[in-house]
C-alpha cells in the first residue's frame, strides 16, 4: 500500500486503474474532466490494459460502455450535471438490461444559468432509473467505493449498474492523502467479470424486444428485489474490504455518535465531514447530537434509518438537492419512514448548499441549534421544511 | 465479388410469425443480412419498425443475435462492442440495422462519431423515407412533395444525401443498396465484412404502408426507384465512388424510365403537381451530377 495526495478525481482514476477495467468511455465536462484526462494518460502510457473511447457525447459514452458491457467488458465512464442529464435515457436502458457497470458522477448544478459548483440535484434526479447510488464523503471513500461498486454490481444477487457521486470541486479538485491498496489485494477482492448473460456468446439471444405488460412489470419488480438484495451484499462487501484494507464505511449508512443521541442529523456527501466536526463540538457543549450519513441512496437504507430514528426526539435532514414543488430528496425519504415509529419524532428538512452556496460550520451549528431550540420550546411541531440561501 | 443465388445459405434468419405488415421491406432486408453474414452478425436495432417485427418476448422472429437499444444510440452501442472485441477475444460482426429517422435525424451524432473514429462495424440504414413505426411522419430523408402524417400537403424540403455525407467522413467503405437487388446488397455486405473500420450501407426500402402502394409491389417499386434514377446504386472504397451494375446503365439519362412510372404507383405522391414533378426530375438529375463528382 502507498499513500498519495490525490484529488477526488484522481482517486477515481486510481480506483479504475486497480479494477481491471476493459473499456473506458470519455467525454469532457467540468468538474469531471480530470478523471478522463488522467485515465487517458494511464491508457496511453500503457499503465492499464483498458481501451479508451473518446466519444462524441455522454449519451454515446454510456451507450458504448453498455455495448461493451453486454459483451463481457468491465466498463467505466464518468460525467457531471448536463452530461448526466444528456445520458439519462441510456441510464434506464443499462439498468433495465441488468448490465453491471460503474459510473462516476461529479455533482454539479444544472443550468440555467450556467453554474459549475456542486449541488446534488443532477445525481438525485437519477434515483428512479434502477442504478445503485452511493455518494462519497471524502477522497479515500471515493477510491474505496469505486472498487467496491465493481464487486457489488457484479454480484449475482444484484446484477445492476452502480453510480458513485461526489461533490464537484469540494472533493473532485481538493487534494487529500489517499491510501492506495496494492494491486494484488484488489485483484483478489474483485473476482473476474460476472454478468447475467453475454450478447457476444454463441447463444442466439435477443435483448429488449417487445414484451407484454405483466412481463415488464415483473422485470421491474425483479430490479426492486435485487435492490433489496443489494443491501446485504453492500454490507458484506464492506466487511470483506475492511479485512483487506482496514477501512469500513458501515455499509449503507454510517452512524456517527448517533447511538445515544436525541437529535439526529441526516445528510449525504462531502459536507457530512463538516457536520461531524460540528457534532463533536456540540457534544462537548452538552448537546446530544449524532450524524447519520446516508452512503447509499439506492437502495435506500430504510432499516438503518428507522433504527436510528427510533429513539430520538428530532431529525434534521440536510439536502443539497430539491424536487421543486415538493421537498428535499432525502427529507421526503426520511418522512416516509417516520410512519409507524413508536416515538413521536419531529422532522425538519433544510435545503442548503444549492448551486454551491457555501455552508460553513457556523451555518450548520446555527441551523442545528435553532432546530433543537424549536423542539425543546414547542414540543411536537411535526414536519417543517426550510431553505438556506446563504443570504 | 460475384454471388450466385444457388450458393447462398438456405437457413431462415427471419422466421414465420413475425409481426411486420404484409410486403414489408425491412423483413426482406433482414433476410438478406442473414444470408450475407449468417450467425456472425450481432445486430443492433434502435427503435423503429424492426423492433416490432421481432415479435414479443420470450420469442423472437429473428434468428440472429439482436440487441434492441434506444432510438439515438445504435452506432454508439455497436462501437462499444467493436472496441472490446480484441481485448475480450470475441468473434462476430456488430451490425447496426437502423431506420432513416434513427440514422439521419436522432442518431446522426452517434453515427458521425462512430464513423469519425472509424470503429470496426457495419452500419446499415434501412431507408423507408419516413418514421414508419410511429405512423408515417416525415424524416429528413422523406422526399420533396411526399405526403406523411406530419406533411399532409406534401413535404416542402428535399431529402439530404446521407450516403455522400458518410463518404465525406472518409470511411473505408460506403455503399447504397436496394431491397430489389438482393445479390448486389449481399455482395456489398460480404465485401464490407472483409474490410476493417467503419462501413456504411444505405438500403433503399419502399414501404407499402407508408408510401401507399399495394403490398405485393414492394420489390417492383424498389426496382422502379432505380430504373427512374431516383435511387442510385454505388459503392465507394477509400472514398472513390463507382456505380454498381443495376445503376450503371442509368448514367445515360435516356435509358431511365419516366419519373411518372415511379411516382404514380405511390399514393403518397397523389397530389403532386406538374411543377412538383419537374422539380423531382431536377432533383434526380442534380443528385446524379453531384454523385458523379466523386467517381
Ligand atoms: C428518444 C425517442 N424519441 C421518439 C421515439 C419514438 N419512435 C420510435 S420509432 C420512431 C420512428 C422510427 O423511424 P425510423 O428510424 O425511420 O424507422 P422505421 O420505423 O421507419 O423503420 C419514433 C419516432 C423513441 N422511441 N425514442
Ligand atoms: S410500416 Fe413499412 S417498414 Fe414498417 S413494418 Fe410496415 S411495411 Fe414494414
């Protein structure tokens, strides 16, 4: 093992290098670009055996990766924001075909107006496509989760594609020390490529022709069941990875000081690190606060969340994305899981950090303390939702 | 490459029970693809009539490997396969089988991208001159004057020359073909299969349902298109174009049948005026002239 100081984007590239990938498809978009730039260096310098296709769009990037994956290739591509939206139709097709592959999504605001800073709406907008979705907190987790996703997506209990999101610039262009596992270790961790069927085998197969309603509905249900299966697989893979590298992320969620907490902060992505710091500080001042980091958004960690909420007074959800006309994405998922809890829990959703609006520790502390104050004063105040616009 | 009917495979690649309209040119074309390439082909099909023709899962009327893909994505999917063939040591030829809408309109960027990269595959545009699967709407390859459900008083724009556009991508092989001349089409496919890089074949496929003619006349109408000079058969290797036999004689304008012979059998042209007809003729003459510049 070596430790290198890497940006989030270079951490992904290292993970792809280690994952014995056959095909990489590349198209530039800020802030994703340095991933494919680094990978093209790896390919040109023959540091990896993968073929690199420099395609004409993100739609083509996904489509070409799909074609290759159908024929047995371990495939990778990466994009952001408008590129992800442009490829949206292919996302459905890949998942519906049950073809494992991995996509890195460097989160970025969707225009107009043009804006390149991080928010999570591009990523969260893909939540219904049938892809496993993880969002990383730091560059080490970016590397580790990319590798883990190849194992998880190619597990026969799962056989679905997976995307790894992480914050543009905040992680993609920020350097941190990252432990890079040895090639041999990852080689033994990742088994040879596995997929449900191969369109380039000698079997005369047809993929995707017309089907009747019941068959299609059943296929959808199968994807849903595989998502459920994936929960156990994700945890198992995380445990196995820990044995090899010493690092674990708790599977679908990470519970940070939340075991005995009265107030639970729920969030995803890079700012969870800041929230943990604020949590430590509040703890030392006598507040019973904990943080539940949602690591996988699909499958949604329902059981973890229900358990974590079962003994708290209040849940404060931070969303860096919103379904306009409704709520923050994590907030609505959390609310859906409060029904049936034996404790009466107050839930507040805070939509913050949109379009890259800075949310610093003071802001987070202020929002948490206000929430605690409102609950302590007002008792059960139900569900509320707020926007933090940075001014 | 001379090919004799007797030497062709008698295997069925399009099985009875398919769900095409009677007289469908796409089933004819697919049958010829099977005869030419047999089980080597891995067919990539975007949305279009050929998705429907296959019939309903878990069965299929096409006895070749078929990958159905989103409307705009076929060239890219085939490119992905082409790019891992070597590394994965897989055989077979990725063959895109796409309509004129999928080719000239929505999938045009994918097509152009694959061609520019010279990915090793065969791309066939099966051109029935409209979006038939969604009920006969105009495409950029619908000819001037034709009725479609979105050009009810006749289309007001000319079709674009996709084969020439592909030729100008400087790909190693570009050809046109017609479902009326299977041996010509099959020999072009076989030649394409021996060439490395991007191969483009544009197959003219008159559609009785969309063009409004009797389903028994598909081959006849396709033949007429060549005989009046409205469809020109050629091939181009290393971007040097040469006419291929069915079209050779029509280089001489006087040998061509009268345009009316072709137009009058199609209901979609029934409202064409004399002026429109002359325009149609001019269009044909100009196309020949343009084409011959590449010989
Ligand atoms: C992105 C997208 N837009 C629209 C459609 C609807 N659609 C399906 S087939 C088709 C027309 C196909 O026309 P063409 O490519 O000419 O093939 P043909 O049906 O004539 O064989 C359309 C518009 C679709 N499937 N996907
Ligand atoms: S509409 Fe034309 S191309 Fe489509 S299935 Fe019918 S005959 Fe064939």
